[in-house]
């Protein structure tokens, strides 16, 4: 999660809701998932542009 947050910041992108999904950690055999959360249309466009590079 820290690596993703840093990479996004380097691209000028911030996802305020970025965090660990607590349900995925509560399983008998934890399988951690990262919750990306919601973002604005502009942020989604910036993410798409960064991924397309």
C-alpha cells in the first residue's frame, strides 16, 4: 500500500480512501486486499493516463 501511495504521489495522484480492506484481514487465512476507494472523474483520468504510459 505504501509503495502504491508513493507511486501515485510521484504521478501527482492522491487517493484519500486508499487503505487496507479490514474484511480481507479478518478471514481465518488472511488474504490482504487494498481498498482503492472512490475518486473523482479527473483523478480517474489521471490514473488512466499514468497506466497508459
